[in-house]
C-alpha cells in the first residue's frame, strides 16, 4: 500500500492494479492512493495517470476531491458523466484547483463503485491560521487515521446488500478466521497533545470509533472548524471526517483503537476492527485494555460552527427562497433507488458540456439531461433541503458536492437550530421519525451531485444533480478535457466488441 507516500500540492497520481492483501487475503485490486497535502490557497495540481488493466473492475477512472468547493473549477470536480468523461487506460488527465479552505478531506474514484476496489486516499489542507494551533503539539502525516471497508471480491460483483470482509485502519486489518496481520500502530509521546484527523474513506459502513481509556476533543467536522466538544466515542458515517485533540496523559502502555462497523463482522475478537495506540516506552505487544461503555458519545447537535454563524435565510423551517423535499425510495423488484420517484442514471455525456450546449442552443435540455434528476437553482438563493429517512439499507449518509451546508435539523432531533448549526458536507438522514433539514446558499455555479455516499446506493441511482446557476458555468477547463469524451467513446466501443 502506498499510504506511506505523500504528494505535496502537485504530482502524479498513478492509478495501477495490483494484488493486495491488506487483511491477509490476496485479491486483485487497485492501489490505495497516497496522502495529498497542501496549504490553504495553494493551487493543487494532480496529474492522474491511468494504468489500469484488470477488467474484473472498472478500468476507466476519474477522481473526486471530496469536500473541496471547486469555485470556478467545477470541471475538476470529478464525477463521471457529470463533470467529465472517464479517463481511459493509458491516458492521463490533470486536475487543477484551489485549496479553497483548510481541513481534512479525501479523494476517491467517482466511476461506478471503483473506490471500493482501493482507489481512495486522504487529502489534508493545512492552515497557518489554525485557531486551535496552540492546543496541540503534533499534526502531521503520522496523525491521520483512515477507516475503510474492504471486500474480498471486485466491486462489480457486489449485488444487493454489501457485506464488507474487514475494516482497514490506516490500510491494514483482519478478517474473521483470517491470519493475524500486523495492525496499524500509532505512536504517541507521553505528555504530548496530538491533532488526529479521522477520515472515513468507507464505501458503506458507519463506525463507532473510540480509543480505550481516552476521551478526545473534536475541533473540526468535514473541513469546518467547530467549537471544542469533548467526547469518548464518535459515530462516523461514510465520507465524514473529524479532527480531534488527544492528550497522551494516560499511563504508558498500549490501548486499543476501535472502529466497530454497522455492517460486516462486528466486535473486536482477535483484533477485528482495531488498531493500536502505543505510548513510546510501552512494550511492542497488543493491548489488553478493555472497552468501557461510552458516556459521552458524539451527538451532532452538540457540534456548532466555530464562529456561531447562523444558517442562511429566514430562521424558520420551509422559509428558504427555494424549498425542496427529496424523498428517497427503493424498488425491491428493480433493486434501484429513486429520489422523488426518479432513479439517477448518468447521461452518457457529461452534463456540464451539455449545459453549455444548451446555452448555445445546440440541444434541448430534455433530450440530454437525466429527466427528473436535475434541479435547476438560481444564483444567490437560500436552498432548504428536507430529506426523510429511508430505512432499508440505512442510515444513509448524503453528500453535496460544491458546498458545505448548515444542518438545521439533525437525525435524532425534533428541534431546529438556525442560530449556530454545524456546517458539513455529509450528513446521516437517520431513522424513522427523522426529517433531516439542511441549508446552503447558491454562491458557487456548477453541476453539483447530491447523493448517498454508500457507494453501492449511488451506483443504484440514489442521487440528483443541482444545476446551480447554469448560465454562469463556464468552461475554463484545459483543452485535454474536450478530448476525453471522444477517447472514451472509442474505448467503450472497443470494450463492447
Ligand atoms: Cu465523496 Cu460524490 O462524493
């Protein structure tokens, strides 16, 4: 695994197949990505080089930079057939965009469920004006904790409900009945304070995350600073991130780091779903620490944006400029999801150029856009989305591209918070009785996907596109971008024959 590698601001992301055995079981897969790091304001330039050959998985690719806003660079957002055609094997494509806000992010393939085969990695944008910089001593590549689900078969073979074979923490883990693979060890120096960055790069499960004997102080959620809140366990959904401060002030020793998934083999027997926190000076052995019952679990309603910023718009439910109810459903005979009765089927040409063609009068919108799945939004409006839960396969974490949103009503809460809600980019829509409500302002023109981040649900149509201020979406993409679609068409033709 290339977790140890780092790309600083610019570089080549070489996408290759390999036989991987991160949990001791060998399978053909796609190499995990290195850490990408930059500083606020940097121009990130990543040249994605597609060297994929294994046709048991998707061989075309495209990369999404999860949580970055892509202001003025919506062409670089990544989802196949929404902002670009896929990059075919033996081709490369350079993404270039601004590190627009500091925080903890990640990147992943946005072609089918390809990231579940490995193509995903953490992305951190460091902040020289971090308001918490005096609260910790360390924040570096050794303090990133990634949580991933891992499957012993290709994503293409996963039908119906997915069941991960193992949990990988920083790229390694164990499966039930498998070998005793060395678990990830995170070293801390006694007495020091660490800023850990917890990144779910999962395709499906949410995890109950905790570290034996330690509580932590959360300071960031999904690339947004929050007011410090102390917790002893964190339920983290697919694609969410948290920064927390941990004080290494417990007796020198080894402590279990636990990430219990809601699907797949649960529990910790034999080192499942685990990693190790090791104080320097402790023996190199596995912990014997016991999990204690969580007394201070994270509740989303306890998270508040750092500067007490209110949600945009009139502080009353349903009183935004544009109010949209998005009702997810599942059809048990077609095994497809619908949002407001429409299954998202990506157009076989990307909608961004399609929009531009519409503007130039070349095509009629209804011929090309996936009907019913695209919502036009005018500029400078406050949008309120209300999303009732869908029990089957849930709780579902939904993600909006191009924005962070204010969560004015969280899952599990019946009250609204317009005054100082958390802002984030992935939120769980919860269980029966919930009705999650989020708000954002249309200040960023682009074709932005909104979808369930359980990747297998996205592939089955749990998505819509917001065409935000379509007239202002300009094609400021590099020339190579225009060449991708013809190349893909030729390639797809070859593949079919
Ligand atoms: Cu992580 Cu469509 O996104």
